[in-house]
């Protein structure tokens, strides 16, 4: 599975890195608290990470997180 954050939608609420710290973290170069993806590709052998990423995507108020079976363009 592939995880991506849409930078145009992300508003820096931080729910993703609070919900899934193994998948997301605050982007140190961003003053607004936007996140970056630590695990852009999650293997089937890591269902815990997939579960965290999925929960974070549903918790995102801006719907900026995409978890898909296909790799999305940045």
C-alpha cells in the first residue's frame, strides 16, 4: 500500500502524526505544522502500519491523506 499527503490540502492539524507516529512526523521545514510521510510504502508484512495510516487518513479533517494500492504521483 502507498501513503501520500496532498500538500495543497494539509493544514497542519497534526492528527496524522499523533495518530500514526510510525508513519508520519511533523515536517521540520514547515512552519505550519504540516506532516511528512515516513513510510510511503507499507508492505503486507506490516499490518500495524497500514492500520495506523488508515486511521490517520480518516482522522484528517482536510482529507489530505491517501492510502491506496496504487502509487500516486506527488
